[in-house]
C-alpha cells in the first residue's frame, strides 16, 4: 500500500519544479509503463493494479523495481490521466547531455515549441522516422511533462533530447568549422523552397519553430535552407507536429538511412 | 444583453442531441468567427465582446446577423473554450448532401474516426491539400462538435462533408460502373505499398480508419490499393491525422491538381 508520503511525492511530479528537484518524472498507462520498464531508463517505483501486475510483473524483475499494488481509482487519483486502470511508474530523469548530428544523421531542433501535446507528437514522429536526437530551446515544453510522455506513446524511450541555448550551440558548431555551418540547417518557413522539388542532403538538422511565431530571428540566421510544404488549398498553416512529419517524410524519401 | 433563454439555448449546443434538434452549432474564438462570417454558412447570432465587435462588426452586416455584446467572462461561461475574450457564433448546420469524387479529384473517406481533435485536424489538413470532400461513417465524431470546429482552425468553412453508410455508398459506386470500382480507393494500412515508391492515380479516395482498429472489414473489401508510410525507426504507428497529412502529401506530389 502506498504511504501518504509516497502519494504526496508522486503527485508533486505533476509539476516541473518538483520533477527538477527530485530528478524524477511520471510514466502512466499500460503501454508506456511496459515500454519504460524495457528501456534504459532507471525506474524507481511502479504502482500497478493487481491485474496489470499479474500480466507484466516479470518486467519489473529486470532491475528489481519496487512495486506497489493500487486500485484503478487510486492510480487515477495520484496520476494525471483521466483514467488509469493499469499502472504508473516513477522514473529517474536523464542527465542533460549535449547532442550533435553525426555525418549523414538527421536531427531535430525545436525552437520554442510550447504545447506539450505537440512536443509528445514530435517525439513519436521523430521515432517513426528514425531521428534519435532532438535539441530543444530552453523555452520548449518540458519533455518530462506527463502530457508529453503520454502523447509520445512510448517513443520517449527511443529518442534523446538536450535542452539549452540554441544560438550558443549553433554558434559553437559554426566556429568549430571555421565559419562554415557543420551541416545543412533546414528551417520550416512559409516562404521557403518547395520540399517536393528541392534536394535534401544526407544528414543535418531540421529546425521547427514556435506554434505562433515560427523560428526566432536568433536561430533563423543559422538556417542554410528555408523549406516549405506546398499548399494546394485554403488553410493558412499546418500544425507544427503535422509539418514535422511531412518534412521528415520528404527528407527520408531522399535520405532513407 | 443575452436573455436566460438565449444562454440556455447556446449552452445546449455543447451537446450533439441539441445540435441536431436545433439544427445549429457553435463557432468560438476570434479567428473562427471571422471565418464563418465570411463563409456561406448561415450565422444566426454573434455574441461578441465590445472590443471584438468594434473591429469586426462590419462582417456581421453582410447577412444582417444579430449581435449581442457580452463580457469575456460571459462568453467563456456560455461556450466550451477554456477562455474566450473575442466572440462566439450560433450557426445553422448544413444539409447532409451526398458527395462523390469527380474524375481527377481527391476525396477522403473517414471510417470511424472517433476523436474530435483528430477530425478537426483532418479537416485542416484536407483544406491545406485542396481536398474538399470528406465522407464520414456514421460512427465518426460529429463534425459540429465544438472541439472539431475549433481544431479545424476555420477549415470547416472550406471543406464539405457527408455522413452515412460507407459500405452502402461504396456498393452503389461499384454497381454504377457495372462491378468496377469507380475510382482507385487507397486505404491506409500498416502492410501496404510504400507510398514513396508507388504511383498514385490523378484522383480517387483515400480511406483512413479508426484510431485503434484501422479500416473496418466492411470497408476494406472496397479498397483497391493498400498504402503504407515507410517507417525508419521504432514507433509502432503514427496518429491518424499525421498519417492523413503524409499520405496526401505523397499523393499531391504526383497529382498536384
């Protein structure tokens, strides 16, 4: 049975401040908990219903993860999902390690993506398209937000992220190569080259900007190629998650590996 | 000032049952109300803040739409948005008229898309890709649900929809052409032809299936070509809105008009 302190500690992880203080975050729902138990994340605690534990208990043996049994009502009360009749895990956050795209590798740069749902969707899309590195501005939504983890549908276990000062990172990359951008930096704009017609390099970065304002001026100066999804109808724009998927699809068609 | 009856009537439109009874639905937020006032929809009433009315009042002159002034707090209380400091419109629903893809036209078939957010996103995507006809199974989310209208970001004014029995529709199409499918019917599956490599016809239907179960067996039998977005990483699937965008992008690259 969960102690009062455990409940309090789990509920505090709904908030970023306490996730940072405790160095832990929540993973909720049947599938996501399965995935995190099979990943390289360090799982501190699993709270599961009797039924879920019967079916998935063996997964907790690998790291000898402590398990507490709870009712679906309790799970729902301590978590953030509308309902949870399966499980919840308390997981250690990872160190914020720098990431760089290797030659021939596609990486994502997120410049101020604010909506947790969009960020989670982007993790899932990156995972589908084999993109393993996501560099986020400090203003981008917290990847450990339960909404992000939930929207990623387990993909948070297969992609890596770094949060930091994007212009500083980009500036370092440029200096390292004596003034030349290390990789092509494709930026999503409404007035760039038509991605149905332009050639993509074998690797590099795709920069996606804020939901309302697009890519910031500070990051824009490092963009080597503005790219645009051609429009055939009346909508003014596409959601940033949708645009990320279409752009990566166009890139992968030319650079499958 | 809004009467008690007006408030009651507006609030009842949160529910499908009353939308059907009254033949009306809600459009909420600054941009969506602007768009609906400029569309061919019949707007019964606009409730707006003083500030919104000052800037957009001229739009209500065209059809001599009645306007009531309300505070942002009142607007938020009668509507479904978390906050609304602009306007809300009560709009007549349209007749449920049959739709058929003409030669060389791309149309969408939605087989049991349940999530209103997904449906709204699909309207926006269809609009971006110049798809003007969407045929929906009766089990698909109600297009007049405020969440759908809101997620479509105004695109509901530029696309048309029909709700009905999909198998009956498809069967009629087949019979009309003496046993031959009238158009290619592309269906999104996880084991179809790679859309990066296959040829698309100039027009036809794209069928998208339910979020969990995909295309139903009854509709599947009419699919002439199973199509798949190639996967390069670990995610098991893509969200149905994302998949719709990527598939239409691949089709439009070959059939731009």
